[in-house]
């Protein structure tokens, strides 16, 4: 039976959010955490990009973190 989109998302999150990764996040924030959202998007090569794919800090509460995982 083919894998569903939900199954693929669960497998990716489980791969990224392994024991080592969750320990780093938990130690940094000194608190337990949960994943509240997963967003997948496709980005195409652009000679003059208007968005940054480098490390940066967006606005938002200091108690939240965003993790970008490139699947290429």
C-alpha cells in the first residue's frame, strides 16, 4: 500500500526530531515543548531571490523556534 502524505510527514518529523535534537531544544529553552505546526513548501532556484534561505531571526515570541529542513 502506498505511503500517505500524513505517513510521510510523520516519518520526516520523527527523523528530524530525534532524541539528540529534542534534547538540544529542551536544554536551550529549559522546558518541554511540542510541535504545533508543520509546513512544507517548494522553493525554486532564483538568481535574484527576495527571501533569505540563510540563518536569520524572524519576528515572534522568543519562546518559539522554527526549524527549517531542506529535503533536497
